[in-house]
């Protein structure tokens, strides 16, 4: 059994703030239109007309099945074939379809890019506001009583950037303790697993060592283990290996 947060052998230097990429919601109709455009690339009017007839046949067949009544992709594909057929019918003879010069497609791509930029700006603003909040909590001495939230890993990086790339030991310790104790958003197993790609090796090693030490000593409290942070900062890889070794030692049926 390995430690839940395996350390990675990387240079101990702060990374730039991580801004989460906006997630595009699943849109069956949009997917259908994109599929049609890929298939239609390079087709002339005659080939598109044949593809349109096939799409119409499929639509008639689908209409017979009640479970397909709410299907959005099929009608979208048919409508896109019809649009492309009309586009080529109005073009000079021999023209083939190219989504790269399709004004409808290019307008959609431009709108998507603008929406992505807006989402990135909103996320950057959220990170900045949360960084201000955590900084205020640090100054009040109440950071440890605060539950971490989704995205606080990026906020930690923003605080480091603001400090001129100096590591933030109190914020790192706060995140490590929360991760070890499954507090805040780390109560979710998927979030704890994702933390391996979001937190720096010393933080992950610190959390792993805290988790195994509190298992070894039933009444141990993370506040009683300040040395764990110092060890993780000094050699996160070795601390991660130690945490994995101790985990194997206390896990029934495993060999240390």
C-alpha cells in the first residue's frame, strides 16, 4: 500500500497561480454539429446531398422509437447537414465544404474563445478575493479554524506570488493538516486524490506523515506534530517514503 499523496521529485520552487480551465457543459446538439462538420470537410455538394438523405432516413427511423424522442443530437446533425447542403448549393460549382471558412463555425469559435476568456477572468478574480480573505485570517490568527475550499490550492500559489515567490509555511501547514484530517473540501475522496496534482511535494509529504502518525498514536493531534512540517520541507521525498513505509507497517496483511 502506498501513501495517498505520493511525493514527486521536483524542484522546490513556487509555481505560478493555477487558474482552473472552464469546463464546457455537455451539449449533445453541439457535439452533433461538430461531428457533421468533421465528416463534411472536403465534401462537394453531391456528396453532402447524399449524406443529407442518409441523415433524413436515420431521423425517420429514430422517430419510431419512443426512447429517442428526447434525443437532441440527431435533429442537430440533420439540421447541420441541411445548412451545409444549402451553403454549397449557393456556392460556385466544385466548391467543397471547409469549416475553416464557414462564417457560422468561425462565429461560434470566436464566441467560445470570448466565453473562455471571461471564465478565466472570473476565476482569477475569485482567487484574488479568496487570497485577500486568507491573508486577513492569517493576520487575525484564525487561519487554522478556517475550512479549506475548492480552489484554495490556486489561492496558495497566488499568496506565494504576492510574496515574491517566498514559500508560505503557515498556509502550507494549514492545507497539509486539512488534507491529513479530511477537513473542508478534502472530505471528498476524489478531491484528496486530485490534491496530488495541485499541491507541492512538501505539502503532500507533510499531510501523508501527519495521517500515518495520527494512526500510529490514537490520541495524537496534528498540533502536537510541528516537526512533520520541518521534515517535509527539508526532504519531501524521504518523508513521503517514510509515510509509505509506516503505512505498510500498520496495515494488516502488508509487509513493511
